[in-house]
C-alpha cells in the first residue's frame, strides 16, 4: 500500500519527520538511560533506508547533515578550555601526547592486523583516540575539576582532538597515492591555513566586534559566516573542512565566553538544529542487520574498542603518576578521555564518504 510513497520526498513531510525525530529521539533515549546522541542515531537508523525506509538520504538530508558535521566540530573548538591549557601547558601536553599517541598506534596496528588498509586504520585510530568530555558535567557538578590532573585532562582534549584531526587529514591525503610534491604542498598549505585562522582571524574578529559588530545578531551571523568561509577555504587548499571548522572554533573561542548570551545562542542553534540533523543523517547510514549478522564486523569492533580502552587507561595511569595524582583521580582522568562522540563520528563519516571504510 505504501509502494511509491516511501521514502518521503515532499520537503514539508521530510522536515516534519526529521524534527519529530529530533524531539522524540532524545526523550526516548532518556527513558532507557541512554545518551541523547544514541537516541538520535538510533532514530535515524529506524527511519532510514536500511530499516523502515521512511526517509532517504536525499539532498536536503545530506546537506543539513553536512552542515551539522561542520557545526559539531566548530562547537568543539568553542567549548575547549583554553585557560586550563594555558595554566599548565606542560601537564596538558604530557597527557595529551600519551592519550593520543599510544592509543593511535595500538588501534591502527590492530586495524591493519585485522584487514584494514593503512589509511583506513589510521582514520579509525584517529577517531577512537580523540575524545569527548561526556562526563564533564558530573565533574563540574561535584566540584572535582580544580585539581592538577583535571586541568591536564581538559588541556589534553585540545591536543588529542587536534592531533586526531590532523592524522585524519593526512590519512585521507595519503589515500590519494600522491607523490612527494603533493606532501610538500599539503604541509605548506596546512601551516599557512592554521596561521591565518589562529593568528589573523582573531585580530579581524576583535576589530569587527569593537566596530561594526555591536549587535548580538550581527555577531552571531559573523561567527556562522566565518565557519562557512573557513570550511570552504580549507577544501580549496586540500584540507578536510572539519579541520577548518575545529580551528575556526578555537579562533573564536575567546570571543564567545561561556555563560554569555551569544554563547547560549550558538549552542542552542547547534543543539536544536544542526547537530541533531547530523546525528540522524549518520544513523541513516547504518545497517543494523548487516552489522549484527557479520561476525567479522563485530570482532573488529570489539578488538578496536578493547585496544582503545586499555591504552587510554595506560595513558591516564602513567600521566597521573607523573602528575602525582591519587588513584581515584587517575581513574577519573581515564573516564573523561575514554569516551568518544563528536570527533569520532565526524572522522568516520568523512572516511566513509571518502570510501576508506564501509
């Protein structure tokens, strides 16, 4: 009876279903004690082409999801605790390097041993060695964030996510089988791009905010315009746009202080529209039957997660001992850095679009 009606193609119907998912997905997840992220991904899987087929990955869904991907990385840069990094940079660098390099090497090695190409293994390694501070709200609620170990953990987030994104960009470039000349140009373009975003853009923003950008609405539009232009220029010079989105978020970090009205508007726009759309679109890529009935996929996932958890624990223990953190604090450092959400999803979606992973 529904032949020819599904997937929905009417823009109004697609819009209505999408935002019903954005509303109901997190509420349903909360009832069964799952994160909102999981609820949105599962909702996308349910209505996607591999299950009910209510929605297809048409141009509207793909475009909105891609904007959400960029916004996710942009918000990640805005939310970083740069003050914590500046207070104890050596501590942050120590933990950041250990919690990135050790898991990246282990996960990539396991991936290659289990049949992934080198580029794909590096991409998956980058995805699983970045981390999202999923339990940070609990740390803040119980006033546990002022210790040396917690400051190092917050600063390490900047190091881990930035390194992971750079590894992702390099792995995708390597997949093109380019020669030495390409790598020289890629390195020069990356350094020049990062310098322009992290040095020149803050100066331009300061000038704009003290002059033309007095109105809050104008400031919000400026931030979004900066995100779009930075992503476009990144693609033009051969860098992954999500790297540009993350760097421009860092560049704007000091101009969007936590607790201000503009920070609230940026977060609300992302949490109510762009990021949920990306998560739903990501869920539509998944084929739960194929995953559940493929022992090789399940084995690969289990091995990669085990390698990630063990090496993240080792990094937290070693760093904590060097920083003279007590046992409970070292375990909290591990709990904060073992979870992935934003960076991992972004890296894997980009790798899937590039054909490195299925």
